[in-house]
């Protein structure tokens, strides 16, 4: 708990650096009206691993790098040429990312006042990130010990028993995979934050010259982050797969079969999900509590513009964009890709084993190849956005959303071609010569689904379309009608995505089922793998999707820096338009993430049933919800979604109350703030939000992790005494099914409603319905503050939760039996 005059955040660098004598201030010279930003540049924070590497001699470092690369390629060559291809593409993509880093950092940072604001944002973001991920790492280590304990005393599968893989080896492999997944997910989040806090000021500076240049810098900054995130997810799984393959002597006499190897990777997906959930919760609470507090007091009560330097919560708001939207979203998409790859590999291996395919490696490694091509085609899409200098407001010449959509269209076309080539290369088999074409069509279904999802979300959240304009019009009759219209829009927006998901799953399953692959008894077996291929198709442009997502908070931060540094109105107009487009792209990518989560969860659910069947040594193909215990499990799964959402939103509400009270206190006790005669205490607001978000993220996160374990274990004991040995596993299956369905609908509602409220406000701020300061604007601000925890805390956390429930049950399946 915080005490008067200090907080738990006082240990953070920003709280030490931003104090009563070194705060960013607007010392006002009342004769000249100038605002002076004192020097805030401090030594940037560098993670421990990078500090160690930087101390090494360059030659030693280069030698270690060559040895590491050589070892990776050696293991890849001993595993499969496909792994060598995947690793090569990932390394090349990292070189592209290095080029983009140099390109972005070569851009100028603008005048000193912009640099000082950017430094404060950077210090706050890095300080919170270090403390937040320190807490997450401690929880991850504790959970790793729990997993180790469970696996040391669990039963092993017949395949593991036949290959001589004992309990201790299986336990250490799972724990190592879990920790590696958590580490890579954390690194992905750090990359997202590191890029955004350095790109924001460069976008601000570019906006003084050219709207198109600012757009290009924001896009390329988001792109380099996206390439590293996707590349880390792919190369991490490829290296883990190759390491296990070589170490365990897979496919040699008396050892594990290659079709069973993907089951050892489930810990990687769980580790990624674990970090992503807490990163999304903590970052989401931080960013939206600061945003709500700044808007309610600054805009509504004091009537000052957004990101005005007189608002004590403005730095906390800008810091939140980086830790919530960039770091958390990087970890989120990393987790999405990791979970989808692992589940598709498991299903590919299972199908290849049932069909007695002579060389199953193509079906198992297909997901890695798809995402390798994703890195290539998305890079082309990113570089297709040029920086032609066209002075003036971008909206007078070209629509920035249209430019981004053009890049996405190029990526989509290339993805279709690459996907078709991949299926012919890896999924062709003599047993069913035309099967690869059916699977290529499954991929096309997934790619089409992704495109439709992007269009649907854009329609419901972009103020160029009727739904958001109708919502803005409702603001003219008051706050209540704005809330009613926003809720109804969010509820309605669930219909089209659900219909699209339904058609996609059925179409892909049918295409896979009719591909011609059959088991020993002649039954078709390609249905589930068809849905896996469709999921891969949907995520085959993931790097470009994440680029558009990262574009949003970078543009938002750039607008804040422009406003705080008192740049001309024409510059702010450019960043306002980019910010509005960023709101749409963020909402669009969240809708995309929910769609991919729905398909991936279906795969993970199927993988869970296969794993239970393997451990139980009996068929487990269906779940009867007419059995009371199983139906209760389903109810508990749905309940979890609502309670988790409630706790996430209430966490934002409680933290925002603290921010509102603090901002009000500063305006009362320091009346000179409004006249630039006194300086706001930015550090105090940052400290309040940071300490509260770290505290508040624990309860909903713990609920998500503990619930399926407790439910499964309790009903396992009940089943033991009632003579139903699989009752615990069946109840957890119902828990997953109901939780997934409820979570998808809830996340769609929260994300779309929140995005629509935000852009309705932006639409009014363009001058419509009275413009800024009007009664309609105040009502729209109320709607925006209601939607903030919806779209940036509860909604994004939910689609992480959906996949984490599936990965945790995969890892913990033995305790349900």
C-alpha cells in the first residue's frame, strides 16, 4: 500500500530521476510565454544479459556468436533440411530488423523539448517494465517448480515408456521448455517497448516536415518489432525441436518416434501464455488507469486538451501506451504464434502416425515453414510503404489507413502464393496425391477469414463508417445515450465475427476430412489438421498485423509529445489523424487476435483430448454435457470469463480513482499549474499507477491459472470415489469449451465497443457535432473512459486467457487422471 508522499514505485528509476528538482516542467516566463524543458537525459536502462555481452571483447563475442550459430545449424542439419531453412530465414529476418533499427534511429529526434519528454517516457516505461517482469519471473520460477513436482510423480505415456524416456527426463524437458517460452515471451515484450520509446519522438519530429514521413517511420518502427517477435517465436520452437531431436536420438531404434516429439513442446506454449497474460494485465491496468484519470480531470473538469503539459497524469498516460500497448501486445502475439505452432505440430504428428505416412516431418514442421514465409511476405509489405514527402495534413492528400491497407493487400497476395507453395512442398504424399491442394484451400480459408475479420472490425470502429458516426451522434443527447449506444454496438458486433469463425471451422474441417488421408480402418483423419492449416493461414500475415498494431501506440505517443512540446497546430493535426488511424488498427488487430485465438483454441482443445487419451490409454473423443458434473464444469468455465473480466475492469477503476484524486489534489494545492506558474508532479502519478497495476494484476492472473487446476483435481477425486476415472478430464474439457465460447464473445464485445467509443470521441474532435469542448464531446469522453478498460485491459487479456487455459490443461493433464 502507498503512503502519503511516496509509493512502492519510489524504487523505480523514473521516481528517482523525476523529482521535485528534476521533473519535466513548464517554467513559464510570463513576459515571453516560453516553456523550458530542463535536461532529463539519463543513462538508459540495459538488461543484464546485454550488459554482460557489452563488457566482452568484440573478438570473443564474435567467436561466441559463430560457435552458437554453428551449433544451431549443426543440430538443424542433423534434424531435417526443413529446420535449416526455417533457421536461415529467421536469421535473415533478424538482419532485416537490424537494418530497420538503424534506419529508425538515424532519424532526428527534433528540438530539445521533444527529447526531454521522450526521455521521461522512456525512463518510466523501462522502470516499470523491469519491475513488472521481475515480479513475473519470480512467479514463473515458482510455477516451474510446481510443474517439476507434478511431472516427477505423474504417470508416463506408453510411447515415452517404450522409448525409455523416464519421468525425471520428461519433467526437466517440460520445465526447460516452459522457462524458455517465458524468457522468449518476455524478450518479445521488451523489444516492443524498446522500439516504441525510441520511435515516438522521431515520428513527432517527422510530423513537423511531412505526414507521409511520419507514417513511414511509425510503420517501420512497428515492423522491426513485429519481425523480431515473430522470428523469436519461430526460431525458439525450431531450436527446441532440433535440440530434443538430437539429444533424445529421435527415430533411432528403441527411441522416441518423431510423431511424439511435439508433445514435449507444450511447456513452451504455456510459458509464453503465462508471461503474456500478466504482461497484458499489468500493462493494461497501467495504461488505462492513467488514461482515464488524465481524461476525466484534465478534459472534463479543467477543459484542457488531451496530452496538455499541465495535466499531472499526462506522462503516466504516455508511459502506459508503451508498457500496455507495445510490450504487452508483443508478448501477446508471440504467445499466439507459439501456441498455434505447437498445437498444429501435435495434430500433424498425430495424423501422420494414424495414416502411417512414411515421412511425417513435413506435416510436423509445416507450421514453422508457414511462419518463415510470413517473415518474408510481411517484410515486403512493410517496405512497400514509402516516405514520399508531402507537406501538410495527410488527410488532404491521402488516407493513411488506405496506405496501410495497401501494404496489407500486398502481404495477403504474397501469403497466398507462399502458402500454396508450402503445402505442395511439405504436405504432398503418395498416399493421397491431391491432399496438399485441399490443405492449400484450408489455408486460403484462414487467410480469407483474417481479411474479413480486419474488414469487420474496421467497419465497426473507424469513424468513416456509419456505426461510429451513429455512436457519436448519440453523444449529442447526453452521456447516458452515448453509453447505451456503445454497449449496443459492441453487442451487435459479435454476430458477424462468430458467423465467419463458424464457417471457417466447418469449411476447413470438411476440406481436411475430404483430402483423402485415412487411417488403418479406412476412416478419414484430415479434418482436425485442416482446421490447423486454416489457423496457420489466418496467422500467415501475423508480422504485418503486429506492425499495424504497434503503429497505434507509437502514433499516440507522438501526438502526446507534440502537444506537450507546444508544436504548431498543423503538426498536431497530422499526429491526430495518425492517432485516429492507430486506434482503428489497434482495434482491427485485436479482432484478428480474437479470431486466431478461437481457431487456435479449437486446435489446443483437440490436442488436449489426444493427450488425455494417450495418458489414460483409452479413447477420449467426445464429452457428454448432459452429465451433471460435466455441465457444471462448463458453467464454471463461463463464470471464469465474467469474473476475470470484472476483476480486470475493477482493477482499472480502482487505480483510476487514485489517479483522479491525485490530479485533483495537485490542481487544488497548486493553482498556478493552469497558468504555467507551478509545475505538476508527474512522478507522483506514475508512481501511483505503477504500484497499483503491479498489485492489481495478481488476483485476476492467479484466478486464471488456478481455476482449471482446482476444477480438474476436485472432480478427479469425485470421479475416483464414484467409479468414473476420466471424470476430472471430462469436466476440464467442458470447462475449456464453455470458457472458450464465452471468452470469444466477451472479448469481441469489449474490444469493439471500446474502440468505437474511442473513435467516436476522435470524430467529434475533428469538428463534428460542436467539436472539442462541446457537450457532445464531454459525453463522448465519458464513453471513451468507460471503453478504455474494455479495449485495452479486459478484452486483450481475455484472448490471452482463452489460449492459456488450453495450454495449461495440456501441461497439467496428468493430474486430472
